[in-house]
C-alpha cells in the first residue's frame, strides 16, 4: 500500500483570490492555516486528491494544485475511507477532523464554465484543526 502524502500546499490572504503554492504552512487550532483567509470558519482546511484532477478534460485546460481553492492537494490518500468525523494527521504534528464532504460550487467557477463540471463539490473534504503544527510538502498523511 502506498503512503499518502501532501502533494501541494496552497494559501491565499484574501477570499476570492487565486491560491498560491507554498512549501510549508502552519496549522493553528484557532486560525486554521496561518496566512489563509478561510481559517476562521468550520471549514478551516480543504483537501482534494491530485488523482481527481484527471477526471476533468477540456481542450487547452490546465489545472494546477490550488486551482480548486484547496489548501492541501493529496496523493495516494484513500478518500473512500474518509467520512465526517475522520481524523487525519499531516506530518508529525498537525491533526484535523473532517467536518464536511463536498460543497456547492461557487458562482463563476472558471473550471465549471470551461468543462461543464467541477470536482470540488463531490471530492473535496473540509476539516478543522485539532492540533497545531507545521505541515510541509512531501510529508505523510495518516488516517487515525
């Protein structure tokens, strides 16, 4: 069995702004991801598997980690084993609890406009920070 890992980390200082990729982030129990605009809601952290990106096809469509506004793009994480209440450890310190699976796609979703579909409503998951810590690209993700 492959080890699930953090493929990319993405943040944005303001809501509605395109996320930028970073090499590490700090998860905080009160603030979500320090430096990310979405940290104070119940959905402090969003995760999406890189494997889902290939499900969307359109001419001239290039999708990069962070384009769905996800904070953590994962690789080899078995999302079929994740449900509301599931706890994940990212790296050696940070832990989150999954609070929501999927969400409504926002208006003017560029990906939905180009392809006619968006994966975030079905395959994205959202969590809140249970234990603060630093998370780096390439670190393991463990289902607790």
